[in-house]
C-alpha cells in the first residue's frame, strides 16, 4: 500500500470522541480532515514544499530521483500520462510512491506493481455514468479531478459528489494558494480529501494552513445514535413483576 493511500485513509477515519466533558485525546484533536499534495518541478521546489508542510508531492517522471531525495521521506508521486510497464519499474526503483496516469494512454501492465500506488486522471467532470463506473474495479488510491474554480457552485459540488459515488474512490481537487478552509470543506464534503496545489512555498503553506482549519465532517442526522431514555413507568413494577394498572 502506498503512503499516499495510508494518509488518505487516516484522513477519512472518524476518530471516537469521548461523551460528556471528558478530555479529548491528542490524536482526535490533531487529526487532519484534508491533505495537501504539492506539485513540484525540481528538487529545490520539492524541498521548499516539504518544509511548507505538504503531505505529499507530485512531480514529472523525469528527474524523479532528485525529487524523492529532496522530499526527505515525504511521499512523492510521478505524473506520467502514458505510463508503460518498464516506466513503472523505473519509478519504483527511483523511490516513487504513486503514479498519476491517464487510463486511455497507459499500458494495463503498468498497474500490476503493488509497490506503486495509482491515481487516475479524469479529464471531464461531467463524464458519462458508464465511463465513471469503469473506474470502480481499478485498485486506485484516488482520482485527480480537472481544474476547479475557486468558489465552487452547488452544481460543482453535486458533480464532484457524483464522481465520488460512481467511482467509489477518494478524489483530488486542484486549488490555488487563495483557497480558504470553507472552500476546502465544500470539496471535502463532496468526496475530495486531497487538495493539489501548484506554486511556490508560500502558496503551499497557505493551502496547508487552510487544510488544517477544515473541521471534521458533520454527522448526518440518520447517522446520529438515538439516546435511549427509560420511561418513568419502566421502573414501576409490583411485587409479582407486573406493571400496575
């Protein structure tokens, strides 16, 4: 399993919170509800993005070894739209954690390496239902969405949720350094648990700060447990165990 997938799973988990006024655990309080994936061009920008707090990095296939070294343990993915089986082996050898690919251009054999995570590119947010369902059987870490507008509309959110529901995969949404926690919360609630940002360290740092401020998902009403309160008559029994008339 890729480190990216592990981090996405950790983000999606709902940690238990004590009832009443008991102390909250450090783990629950420190949980992040949105990850930041920084797109980098070289080793220098990789080091800067890592220092800015990015959870993972995305680079091109060329020069991936230098990016992995500069990342200092932060997961690094390679964007290779027309990936090959041999190319996947080379990425593993270079230390890449995951591959971002185009399913229409990539060799099927390139996805057979369990050491490498896989993120599929989606070119059309309004793709047909059958095209989205085709992605269900693939063992994917996530799906990378097309470019998104800064302020999502209700339609944008519904289309994004549709993708998540039909593919049954977590989503990655492109953003810029101006995005705030409220916008990230909108995308997260639609199924996008990872924000992809391209830019300098300041842009990455801004998105990391916004992601840290995203609150936990609100429980839907049907998910909330019902409190069982005994009725006043429940304890009123006569000596024979019968309720009084």
